[in-house]
């Protein structure tokens, strides 16, 4: 009954029963019947010979009559009868029979439209991929694709989409796919690293340091591979790169292109099991216990490798002796020595004595080695002159007699430009920004500014502070305009000229610095310190009103070049909603129009002044200025839309993203920048991140 090619009927079956079951489950769940816009008999006529006698003891002459009797007359067969009917060979027959049936389902005569067909093909290919099959368009019928089954490289174990951050079971399959690919490639070291590893996805958390074009944002992820701690030494940079390259290829196929890097970490050892009666089983305490409290032996040492200096302060004695000392406020004890290094036999310490002269304090430094010999061995002892205590000293260097020259050397090294000294400067008065702000509150403005100049060693002016403060405020406003629709509508209602574009026009007019550094990081400014929006054709800036351009600027340099800019809105669509072909999206009407508009404006403006290499700029009323511009091939920019258009549920649509990138990189002389890209560049200017 089937139309299978006899020469291919004996080929081994590669589409497994599991895949067939999943395909039938999917087809049962779609909104329209498997025969689509046709009726069942007409659909099956294109695949099977329905005029053959039916199998078994049927009294009907043909298969066609048998289907009509049971489906339309008796109505005793369900809609999905074909999936289990042995005569159609869909569940147990050759691969070709099932594949031909699926290709028929997405034929233009069956599918409602090309969009429906594309959706079904995408889902079916995900199910067929692990068994090495897929549907691909091979020609077009009335402008719509016709699909045929083709062999494809097996995609490995099937991971249902979407792949969420917390899907531990799916992530384990992803790790298994990576393991299998590394094994096939002969990468044994990288493969063995994954054998007992665990894969998780972790949001970057805002600690990214964006460089233009590096794809890192606050929404990107890193893959975290947790391995046995003993295996960490085997994870060399070369092995990590091999693992990441393979893992990234798997994640991209699973639509997780937001994962940008791989981090390898050691596992956390489990805590020991403790018996309920551990107190009675524990060894006797090494220090005396009084009334249930353990008394630790008193020490005046401070371990700088483990403790925070903010716990220390200078205190004076209560007996008016003039003696001052460092005091640990957390441990409530005096500190005389700082432990720089602690080893089994010898510890390195720095003894500090505070000497007060007048209203200032001067530290005396003594470096010494503590002799930590085992019990029974007699170490060398020495009485420390500053405290009178006896210490087991192995070696000692006292700077007390030359402390002034010692501090001269330290101060010289710290003042050397380009010489990095370990650690940072310590503040004895203000420990954080809140304390500093509290100290400066109510102080004279001139005094504060002078103190800041002294601290940073530069000519900071009030204008500098105002400029930095204003740009940070405008950066926050930029972000709100991009991300808060209600705030944007409020700004739109206050604009003198209605419309979303008017909001952005007014914002960029007031913040030309964003364009000045944001367009390919070439410094630009407005023409003759005027507005961005200017008239360029008719009575215009090149000769006196005519067609306006949203922004015309000049580059900053010995010779200025022209730059024309067309400003749309952040909500303007970049691509059409429906694909032009499978995986191909065309630019939206607004994007294409914006590019054409800025090209036309630049072309007309250039025609007006084509006879000169340099041209003078005029005010709108015809008054000449002292600004001259180069008229050779002016730059053209369109600011439009947002890359968020290509994201859905936190994942980026790779087909849309690639369609957009291919379009904008192919346009000669016109740069297309999205509003969110412009915002990130503004962040880089103001906050250096």
C-alpha cells in the first residue's frame, strides 16, 4: 500500500520508536488536524495507493472505501488513527515513510501559511535531530518553501527547550553532550575533567567590565563547572579552553547564547559527621576552663593575614604616663606585634611602639623572628625593651634609632608615580563614604574643594564637579527613559513638541556629550556650539530654511568633518515581525526609512557644496560663522530601537540578531546604533564600566 521506494525499503531504521512516539505526541497536540486544509483521503492519496484491496477480512473493495466507511459513515476511528495503523507504516515502517508524511504535513497545500509551516518544521527538526534527520527547503511553490528530508549530523541527546537557569536535569544532559563530543574528538584530558563534574549557569551579577563589542551586559551568564578539588590542577588554561569551546557550541544550539564564559571551581567538602555525645568524647581542653567558660591564653599579637585593621585604634594609658598603644576593639586587648608570616618553626613579626611628640604620634618599628622550637628544646630568649616582656627571639632588626630615615624611604617609595605598593591607603578618621560625607557636612565650600584638590593632586574646579554630577544625573535619566514606560510618557506629555522622537531630540540637545563620545568613540560636537537639529537643504546652514536633519555635528580636530544623524525612538522596531524566509528577517520599514532618509539628506547637502573641499557654515538667517567643514564623504548615523527586541524570556533569538547585524554591517557609510548601545557607551564615559 505504501509508496516507499523498494530500493530504500531495506535500509536500516534510524528513527527510533522513542522519537516516533514523541513526534506523534506533538502532532496530537497541535491546534489543527494532521490533514490541514485538505480532507484525509486527499491528503493520503499523495502518499499511498488507496485503490489496493484492504488487508484482513474486510468486505470493502479498497483501502479508500475502508477509510470512508469507518471515518465518515461509522465514525468509529479517532482522528489519530493513522499513527497506529500498521498499513500506513508510520510507527514501525521505514524512515522514508514517516519523513515523507511529515514533509507532506508542511506542504503549502496543507499548512495554513508559511509561518505555521516554519513553526512545525522547527519543532519536528528538534525531535528528528538526535536520530540524524531534518527537514530542509529545497525549492519554492508560489513563493512558499517545499521541504524534503535530509541527513544531518546527529545532535546528541535531546534537551527540551527552553533551557532555564535552574534546570539541573537538563544541564546534566548538556554536560553529557559535551563529554560525548570531547570523547569523539579525542580530547581525553578535557573529557575526564567532566566525568564527575556538575554544570550550573550563573548570572554575571553586574560585576562585568564592558568593552565595546565584547557582548557582556548585566543580563549575561557564565557557565560554572564544579569539579573535584583534586582535579583542579589538571584544569590548565588549554584544557579549559577546549571544554569551553565545545560546551559553548552545545549551548548555542540550545539557544543560550547569553552564556559568555566558563568558570571552573573546586567542590566544597562536606562537613564531618559528629556524634550526639561529641562533648564527652572530645579530648580534654588545652586551656583551663572556669565555670564552663574557656579561658584563652592572653596574646598581644595581631595576624594581618586574617584580621581587619579597622578594628584597631590608638589609646592612651590612664596613669598620665604619656604611654600610647594600639588596641584591638573586637578582642578587647592591647596589640604590640603584627604577625606577617606564621610557619611551623619560625614566625615573622613586626613590633610597633607608639611614641607621642607634642600633638603627633610617631611609630617605632622592630622586625623580629619568633623561635617556635618544639617542647624540650631551649630557644634563645631576649627581653623586649619597649614592653619588658621576654620573647623567644631568633633574629631582630630594630629601626628605633633610625626611624626617621626609615620613614623617609617608605614615603619616597609610596610617592613614586607608576610604582605600585601592596595594599591601599588606610584612613584613621573616615572609613567609608558615609563617614566622609558626615565629616564634610556644613563645611565651607571653598575649604572642601581645596581639600579635594590637595588629596588628588590636581586642578579640580567647581565646574568639574558640576559637570561630573550633572552627567551622572543625566545618565540615570537616560536609563529611566529606556526602561520605564510610565516615566517616558510623562516626559512626552511635558515636551513642547508632541511625539516620542521629540523627547529624545530634547534629551540629546541638552546632552550633546553623549553623541560627542558615543559615535564610534570619535569626539564630536554641534556645529558652532548650536543646536543638533539643523536645516541642511533649501535655505540652510550652508547658505541660509529647508529640510531638517535630527542632528548634524562635526568631528573635533584640526580639520572638522561632517556627521549627519537621524534619531528615531527606543521602541522603534528594527526587524519585521515575520521572517522573510526560514531564519531570515528583513529590516523594518522604520529602519529602512531612517537609513534612506539620512543618506538622502547627506547626499543633497553634499550636492550643494560639492564644488569645494571645505565649506563655511552659516546661521539660519544667513550670517556667516568662522566654522569650516570638510565636505568629503560625511559620516551618517541612525539611532534607532533597542537590542532587547531580540530577547525573549531572557534568551536572545540568534536568527534575528544575526539578520540585524548582517544588515547594518553591510550598509556603506551609514552606522546604525541602538539606544541601549548608546546608553552603554555613555556609561563607559561617565562611570568607566
